[in-house]
C-alpha cells in the first residue's frame, strides 16, 4: 500500500469526502453515521495506530468553547482577553459562540457537547431556564458558568456581585446629594436584570428613599435600547437628578439622550453605568461605572475549567468576584488626569478588570 493509508484512502474506503474525514479526525461536529464510517475505514486500513487515530479514540479535541450573549459587548471582550491566554498556555484553542441571548441557541450549544467537538465549555447566559439546568446536569463535557445559577446547581460557577455593585452606585449618588435616582434596567427575566432591579429597591430602602415606579424604566442591554428607555423615562418624569443604568451600554445611550435634550451631565443629571468597560473611560463625559470584574471572572472561569479537566471528580466550586465603584466625570464633574506617556508606552494605572454582563 506504498506509504500507507492517507486521508484520501480513508475517504475512498468510507465513501465520504476528504473534508468529512478531516472533520472527524479533528474532532469537529460531524454526523454520527459519518463518524462511524470514517472510524471503520481507518481501522480497516490500519490507520488507527497513528497519533490522529489515538485522538479519535480518546475524542480529545484540545478545543474549548466560550458562549456569550453578544460578542460586541465590551464586557465579554474583557472576559475573552483573559480566557484566551490561560487556555492557550495549556495547549487549547478557543472556539467562540455569540448566542444573542437566545435560550434555544444556548441549549443547542450544551446539547452539542455530546458530539465532543470541544473538550469543555465556558458559558455566560443572561437567562438560566429549566432547560438550561437539565442540559447542564446531562452535559457530556465539563462546563463553567459565568453568572449566577440557582443554589445547589452542580456546576462550576463564577459570579459577579451586582447587587452590592448597585448599592455602591446608589450610595455614591446619594452622597452627592441626588434624591430622584432613576433605574434604567434590562429585562427582568434575565439574571442581571432581576438582580439589579431588586438591589435598587433595597438600596433606596436602606437610605430611607421612597420607591417610585415612575422612576424605573425597563429596556435592554444595548445602547440604542438604553437611549429609547431613557427618552421614555424623561418624557414621563421631569425631576430626575440621577440615572442608575444597568450596564455601560445603556448609560452611553443615556448620555446621548441627555446631550440631545440639553440636560447637563452631571450638573442636571448624574449618570452611573455598570461593567466599567473601556467605553466608560473613553466616553464624554467619562462615565462613572461599577466594575464587576469581567477580566477576573474570565480568568477564574478558564482556570476552573482546566482544573475540572484534570480532576473531573471534584466537587463543584463557586467563585464570587467583588464589585468596585470607579467614579468619573458623569457624577463627580471631574475628568481623570491625563494618562502620562513615557518612552512610547502608555502607562495606565487603572486595573484591567472590566465589568461583566452577568
């Protein structure tokens, strides 16, 4: 047989394309009947004893998937910038999924773990449904969830403490003399939306401020949706003196609307976001925001997954990253000092921990 069996001879014996053989040998998603035919042909041709065939038997792909709601959200990019180097150092490639927060897409990603196209999954869902929990319990590969899951869920979990983060922001605004503090939130059926809505009420109560439904507007976690929500709110309530926004994208939409309406920030209306993304420092005025440690959560998730791949029988672990308020001009009226540049390098004394969407 000359130099021995090749991908071409396996394809001929199995009656499939060379591309299909390549997908099977590299552990990529492939129809199960195709996998069986390729493996049978490889065995018949004596191909199973080489390194690729051993990979076939073990089903190790050296790939990890990261599934997030919106790949354009800077909070997820901050996670990605930490996940990638941790996994790369351990010899894994990273596969990205942007699910648009569609539960069916996330369920499909969990279901596809049975095809072993990756060795593990990091997922950051905005909603955690019963279907999510069922699929997590039956997952055929290790999974780490970035975001809150119900107590008792047996999965490695990295959480933000957004409830405390909201309270930090409300207390900051109260200290500055703001009393008509509105909340512009994301959908209440999401994990972050529910947590931030509850924390807002708790923070007001702790400060002795009344809860007013007219000061609450529900939108979505996008800039355009945030702008629409803020416009609706301001059209309904004239005396708002502060906006607590459920993420930085909503807050940026708020700045757009306030600027167009001739409302000064922070003199007329102070604005706080959540996530402390790169956009917060770059906006005008610069945006006060609550860091939820997206970078730290991404790194912790990658490390938990690698540990799980090594020690599959250990008990699930929960890691909680504490929040941190980062005051800027949108509440204080003071822009940060210019970043000094030395010898061609930008020295940035801000932490690289960015806020998250969970």
